[in-house]
C-alpha cells in the first residue's frame, strides 16, 4: 500500500485553501520529456477526440497516476474517487479570443442540485506546455464555486477583482472545484496552448479525513475558514460564505468536523481611527487578495 | 455627432460608495467585446469615484432580496455609466 507521504496527500492548510479558493495547482513528478511527448502526440492528432481522450492518448494516464496528483485527488475526493466519462482537449491557437465567464454545466443535465457546501466533483486541467500571460491562460475567480449564477447573469461581467490566471510551468495540473467560475482567455501569442480536462468524482463520504490531518491544526484551519476571503463580498455574502465553508469542511472531514458556530473571526486587532469598527469588518472590507 | 462610452461597474452593494469588484468598458467604436485581460486594472474604486471623473450613471441596480441563507448569488450589483465623446475627442 502506498504510504501517505509517498502518495503526496495534502495537509489541513492545503485543504482549507482549497475550500476557500476552490483550486490548487499540483506539479507532478514527471520528466520534461514526458510533457513534450504529450505535446507531440497532440500535434499529430488529426482531430479532437472529444470525450475519448484516454483511448486517443493513453500516455495521459501517467499524469493521472502521478503520486502528487493522486494524493491531491484522494485528499479532496476521498479514497475511492473515479474519473468520470468525458473530458475535453482544449486547443487554444494563436490570436483566439477569450471565453465568457461560466460554470460548467451548472444549469442543465441534472446538475442543478449540486451542493455548494461539499466537494463531490473536481475538474482536472493539465497543461503540457508552459503557459505565460500571453498564451491564453485559464482565468478563474477564487471563491466563486459557492456562487450559483446562470450564464445570462454573467454575460456583462468581464474583469473581476481577484481573478487569477493559470500561468504555470509545463506539466502543471490545476485542480478546481467543479463549480468554480472560469474561462479561457485570449491567446495573444504565436504559440498553441493545449489543456486537457477531465472531470472526477467522489463515490463515497469520508468517515475521517482522507488527507494528512493533524488535529492540532484545527484552530488555525478554523481561523482561516471564518475570516479569510479571496474576494470582496457584501455583508450577507460574507456571512453565508463562511458558514458554507465550515459546512464544506465538515462534509469531507468525518470525525474531524467542527462546530458551525464560532467566534474566532471576531478576534483580532482593535480598530484604528478612520478604519473599520471591528477586526472581522476590516477583514471583510480589505481581504488579503491573492 | 457624439457617441456613448459605456462602463459597467459591479459593486459589493447598492451604495455609490461601495467597492468595485468588476468592470467592463465598451468604447463607441467598431471592435470586439471587451475581454478578460491578465493586466487589467480596475479603473475606479467606487461608482462615486467614477462620477467625480465625469461619468454619469444611467442604470442603478435593483434591490435584491438576498434572503436565501444557502446561496451566494450573482456577482455584485451592476451600475451602468455613460460618458459622451464627440467626433473630435
């Protein structure tokens, strides 16, 4: 059996970060020539294989089986996660325009009932080449996986405070909560940007944390879940969001669940003249944006 | 002939002084729609700041009920502003 350390499980702080932000970047332990071979294979494909990626590109299993990737997936989806049917190879050629903001399949095909306080499904995005700012990196909005929004309500949104870009080195894997707001941005370079995307799902609830859990870290995790926000929120959103985050932790933590009520976020420095009246208000008004 | 520049500002509340969390600027010229930019800089920190710079609000966001404790919904409150430019501007 693969040990926890060999499997590359996440720790409590990394799981808390995922709950707060909705994504994590994993850098597999694969040699550069592996990623180059994937690019070569992609270039030789006569057309997009649609959902039949593994059949068309069996080498891709190497990334899915990488210990760091498996460790992150196990941590977030439990011991018995599965790769769902489908997936997509995104080819972003030079001088393409970006996509509008969207959540994948949020309004259709039975997806309306997805939970906003759980991690049941992830999106795996693998970039076989370096992605710089000009190459159409994926943009995502940290923390947006708890916002249910129709495509129509997003149609006027363009640049958003806190938006983050997958500017990554070759071989990186971006794991996102399935519901995170994201989009491909325009490719302004003269290079093709490939990205291979797979959905993965949890198949069973956890009885205990499926990551490298240390009970002594719970107060620090709680402090983050209660008080750390990746974007500016209105007051009701702020209150709703931190409750949903604690519930998300509880839904995946099994025996390491924590009470829903907490005063942790009320602590902090005394107010300063001319500033917010409480520490929690100060954190809400001036979040530490990434 | 004057033409209308249109600026969408999304804010965290209906207040003119609320923090801006998103923007989209549509220039009155033949062009593609604005898109997400890696180096985008939010032009104003509040709608009030935009007004001080000469923009005029043409649409105020509606009140939302926002009473469902289970949901964090649409992103911000949408103000639409305009600024007229002449042919020689």
